[in-house]
C-alpha cells in the first residue's frame, strides 16, 4: 500500500526549572537556584571554538550572577550577544519528529487530500544569569578583565585557590552552593579563568524585551570540552543538556563517554500524536536507563550547508539559513579572515570549505553517571541521522471487497504490534496508556480493529511474556528435581 506523508516536529518537553550553562549560580541572601535543563551551541574547526549560552531568564535580574570556567582571558571582541530565537530555530529543526502516513483504501482509488495537524512546539527550558558585587579579597582573586557587552557586566577572574574564590563571592554578599569549593578546585588547578556575568540594569532598560539575550564567546584552545561539573554544584537531581554542534568535517562526538543513536524509525499507535512530548520523554528516560546512563545520545546529524538542498528526510520545517548559521557562530561562511593569524600553529589550515555539519546531542547526567566534564572531537563521519517515529492513519470508506477484508486483518495485526512497540520503547506498562487507547478519538470505524478492542489481547500477551520466564524456570526445576529423584531411586 502506498502512503501519504506528513511530518510533525516536537521539542523535548523540559521541566520549568532554571539552569545555568555549565556553571553555577551565586545568589543574594538565602536564595537558591537549581539546575535542570540547558541548551548550548558549539562550533569547532581546528582549535577555534565558539560557544553560545542560552540565558532566557524572567524575573528580577539584580540579585543573580553566573560563573562559568573558560580556558583563556577573553577580550571584549570575543564576547557578544545574539538573538535568543536562534535556539528555538535549531531546536525546532533538529528535534525528534513524528511522521504521519495515511493508508489508502484498497477497494478504490487513492485518497487525494493531505491533512495537516501541526503540533505546538514547546521551548526547552529557561536559563538564568545573576549579579556580583565589587569587593575583592586581596590577592586571592584577580580581575583579569572587565567589560560591558550588551545588557551584561562581565568580569574575567583568576584565582589561586578554590577557597579564595569562594570567599570573594561570599564577601560580596552572595550565597554559593555548599559544594562549590570542591568543584572549583580542579578548574583552578588547571589554570582556568572564571567568566562572571551580571545584568547591567541601565543597559537592560534600553532593550524592548524582558528576555536576556544569549551570550556568545569565542576563543582558541586545543581542548574541545564543556565544563559540566561546575553546574552540578547546585544541581537538583538529573540534568538535561542539548548540544547543537557545528563543524566543517562531519559529526561531533563525545570522547570520554559512549555515543549511541537514540532508537528511531519505529511504528507507534496513532493516539500518541495527542501527547508526543510525553511519549518521547518516556522513551528517552527508558533508553537512558538501558544504556547505564553514562551516554551521549545522537538525535540529529546532517549536512546543512546552505547550498545543500537535502537537509533532512523528512523535514519538519525550514532549515537554518546562512544568517542563522552565522549567528550560531559558524564563522567560515563569511569567508577567510586574512587579518586573523590565530590558526598559524594549527596542523590543518583553513581550506576555504563552506561545509556545515549539524549534530544534535542529548545528555542527561548527575553526579554519579557523569563524573567528568564533557570532552568532544570532530569526526569525518557524515552519515545522516534523525530521530523519527511513525504513526499511520487507517483507510476510510467501504472495505467490503476482498482486499478490504484482508486489509482489516492486517490492520489489526499491525495495531497490536504498535501497542507492544509502545511499551517496549517507553518501558511502561500497557495500562499506562489505557485512557489514550480507549478515548473516543480512534479514526478506525470498524470496532474489531480499534485500539480499545485490541487492548485486552495485548495485555494478555504482555502478561504471558512476563510469566513465561518464571514458568520455564519452574518447569526446569521440576524436570531436574525429577531426574535427581529417579537417579536416587536407581530408576535411571
């Protein structure tokens, strides 16, 4: 049977907690901020890095600050602000997607109408930044540089010891996480600097938006990494991180944790369309647990070079434009800057290539599952990948012909498999989907092929699968016991 096709993209549904990018919050008085979900854009070519941090915070910005480790003292021209919409564009385009097909009635011609039912995407998360004071403990902390960039006051700090930086923050009236000294120490020993961001209220008032724009930094470093350990200092349970990564050569992969593709191209029940975000949330959690948690999940990988016509299969919308990519930090689309000699010591010189490979990685971590910062590498792998899940609308109209009767039998079998697939993908019991499966919104008019009718059969099959291993063990024990008894009696 041929099918008609529609694709629906959906963002990962994130919990509405506030988070800082790869750092921790310091806050006035006894206030606390907890980390949950974050987004970051990484661009890497040679030793050049561009990192964009999502800082969409709503509320009183006067009392908060963000501390992020960086490898070098950044110059003012290395720091900029960008429009926050770039994160939504990248998320919408690369997010796991739902693919819709329509069965054709085998008793007559093809359906000609295309039904569109776009889902509302939800943005991933909210991230905050916050303030610092101006008193500095003598000799313990050095202010390497300070700038005003957009609506932000920025300090670049260096510290001799973790207790010194901790004291500096405390003396300026900020409550820092209890474990901050422990996680600060490795960065100080590695001679990293600290990028401290505060909202400049005067500059903020000049903007017409209540949102804080993302901060983008660029620097040269042979290390390609994200310092997530600092963010664990005031983390609250499991943390999610979505990385949108761009390179000239191919996919970007994590080097100190396993990389694996999220399960994809699976047929699921039609009713999942009503709550695809919840379905994918369950699926991701189940897959994460199955992979023993310390894993980097690939959700999208494709060559999105502006001149490349095919950037997805199927697509969920318009791909990132050249302007979007440049805003994300893909500097090589602007051509070679012949006044920039920062790459003269690199093994590979800029060859003028305009290729752009887009990788979306999804991490979930906590203190136990991710004990190290994330290390990355650019690989030559250019294989395409996307997370997609398939629903199929049943044929409509008269199905009384022989082919129609055969179709209904196939439909019943297929729908049973879809229900079983749903539980296997999400690690949930079929009873968890009872309300969805029995809701009066099934497009199938033939009762015997409806999900609600098939549900009891699927439950029985699921129960049998669970009891079968136990029954086999019991049967084996009986057989072995009988054999032993017969040997003892001398019958064998």
